[in-house]
C-alpha cells in the first residue's frame, strides 16, 4: 500500500513539471493580464486533479500499524490489519455491521437503582417470634460494687422462748423412811440447787426441758437389820438399782449413772416392794439422803 501511494505521488509531480514547461513560453510572451490569470487557474486545476486522482483510485491513507508492530489487544483480540498467519488471528471477532472489534474493550454497563426513592411508609410492628432455646450458662461475672445501705425494716413478730442450755438440781431428805407398801416415789424435802425449777419437789421427779447428756447420783444411809432396795427410773423404765442387805451395822450406799434424755423425759427414784420392810435411815438434824443431776452436753438437734 505504501509503495502504491509513493508511485502515484511521483507521477503527479512529473506531470506538473511537464505542464510548467509547456506553459512557460506562453507566460514569457506577450499576453494580456486576463489571459495570464486564466492560464494560471487552468494550471492550478490541473495540479489539483492530478493530486486528488490517486485518492479516488487507492483510497485515503490511514494510520495503520506496521505488521511488525502488531500487538495483541486485551481479551486475545488483534487488529484487523495484522497478518493472517500471526498468532491469535483466529481469535479476531467481527463487530457489528461488518466492522472489526474496537481497539479498546467496551465498559460493562450496570444499572443502579436508588433504593431510597422506592422506600415506602413504615409498616406496623409484627407479632413476637417464638422464644428460642436456652443458651449455655456463661462464665461468672465480676463482683459488683457494694450497694447503698437500705432503710431499717419493721420489727418482726416475737419468737419462741429461748431454751435454757443449762440444767442442774440437788435435793435431800431429812426424814427416815419405813415402808412396806413399795412402788412409790421417793419424796425429798430439802433443796440445795434447783436451776430453773426443773425438779418437781411435790412429785419427786426431774423433768427434762433441754435434751442432751445428763449425769445423776443417789446417796442413802442404810438401817440396821433392815433391807434397802430402790431403783433410779427413766420414765417408767428401771435403769440402775441401789441395794443393801440387812446388817447389824448401817452404811452409806451410793449409785450414779449418765443418761441421754429427750425433752419432757422424767428421772426419779422408786422404792421397791419385797417381803421384808424397806427402810432408809435419817434424822431431823443431818441429811443422809441426796439425789443430784446436771446437764453435761446439750443435744445438737
């Protein structure tokens, strides 16, 4: 293509030179001014005709790249003027209306919708959803700060009376006892200690108001030639016996024990009935008969 254009330009230049050579003698002769202008216009038209003729025949020159400078465009496309045997010539895709694809890829057009324009009025509040499952228990949180001191509350109702955590008694008898009736409680007439009045002097019995472990002791003086026979009783049960056989000499006889008592239990001394007379010695001056007891340890209940 370049060679053809060069040859057409050379041909037009030679033709112009010939016309100048033919017109030169006429211009050098004697001609009127009008004739000279007419000749110049004819000469210019001839030159323009020779210059435009190659354009109609071969077409207008275009900025086409040299085959050596052909490059591959994006997406594997090549220019339409690349040699057919070049790599990637099979990837050339024709464009619309018989034209080849553009040198640069067309940008992708994506529509955009402004949501704020289409936004409607706020709807009503929906119904509460179904409660979900309980999650796992989280780790304990940090200890919070101490709150303010609250106001003083009202006085509560009176509580139950406090139970005494102590119990003790010690009683004696001055009068002697001769009895053949038996199975009777030994009554005492002298009080040494009766804490909180737990020992009933009229019945001769100790009543337990504080449950726990207790210690009891009984001391008597026997009578000459007479039998002494009695029991320390826990409620209606015989626990220990105090016994002395008849003898020509009187002696002091004693018995002691520990009992675990519950509330309202009773402890007392009972005379035992036998064929022989049951007797205990004493006088109005000295006390020979004593019965004592005290709480060792209250119950934990």
